[in-house]
C-alpha cells in the first residue's frame, strides 16, 4: 500500500505540473504522447496466444503516434474531426457495454478487432484530454475528480457494504453497493461544481446528466479492461508503475470517460 501511495503521489505531481505549471502546450503534448506510447505498447499484450504481444509491438506504437499527430494536425483544416472521433468512440462504448454484460458470450473482443479498438480508444482519449486542458485545465481536473472520486467511493463502499456482485464473470471484486457508493460520492462533486458555476435550467440538467453518464462510462472502461485482461490471461497490463501495474491499469476508466465528456462538452458549447 505504501508503494502504491508513493507512486500515486509522484504521478499526480507530474500530471499537475504539466497541467498548471505553464500555459505552453508542450508539456501536456509530451505527456500525452508518452502515455499514448506506453499505453499502445501495453495494449499489445491483449493480443494473440493468451497475453503474448503482437508480432511487431513497436510498429503498433509507431502507428498510433503517427495517427494521433496526424489527427491533431488535421483539426486545423477540419475542426469537427475530433468530435467525430469522440462520437465513434461513444458508439463503440455502447457496444462494449453489451459485450461486458454478455461475457463470456461472443462480442467485440475478437482478436482481429483489438488493434483497431486500441487505436481508436487511445487516440480518442488522448485528444479528449488535451482538448479539455486547452479549454481550461480546471475542466480536465473536473474530469479527473469524477473518475477518482467514483473509483474511491466504489472501493470503500464495496469494502464496507458490498454483498451483491456487479458482473462477477468480468470483475469478481466489483459490487452493486460499490457502484452506488461511487455514484453517491460523485454526486456531491457534481452538485458542488454546478453550484460554483451558477448553472441553472437546461445547462444544469445537461451538466448533471453528462457528468453522471461520464461516471458510468468510467466504470465501463474499468470493466472492459478487466475483460480484456481475463481473456488474455494476465493480471496487469504492465509493471511500469510500482503498486499500480501498468499505465492502462491507471487510465482504463479515462479511455471511456474522457471522449464522452469531451463530446458532451463540445455539443453543449461548454458550461
């Protein structure tokens, strides 16, 4: 636990420095590219032969980096390209929900689709996180708060009251009581931010609905990665982060939450 806390504090410090230390986009861009690279490398473990990496994992990383840079550059000429990627990702997560609920029945986790899925999720979430930061670091901080508070609330509620398993075939430790606890705790955050922003009317309703959907999406992202690890017969996506596993183990919730929040924020024109 001490190792986990120490690693967590270091990670938080790095992220906050990149977010708030300067208005220059370079630190955030570099951070996003590093996370994207490591995440893509770890994603290859979900491939063939029960967790063995793809034949050319470095090529997969390079393709993801080039595509991310390409989509980033194209946004200057086609402003709707980022929201379009987020919309496609949102549709994917609807399919992922069905797959998680029906597991171990066949779904969208066929090995031939995994590279495409990984590329979509990694690039989409990278663009979403950067877009929110560019709008305001505090909106990105709000997204992080939703995910972290939901995860912490679910953990402690599950430990204290958990009796009914949520989806035991995918993640035996998650409970319905934990989910309810996480939603209850994030509701406090949502209400506090809505009050601070003086939201009212349709803006308030939209903000609350979007925030709750994002929280549920973060849970789905966590469950989906658990499903992939179970299929690949691996415990963690990597070992880079002592006490935490791999990078994907830390950002699995954001793979779903970030694109959906960014899409809703864009459709609403901000809050």
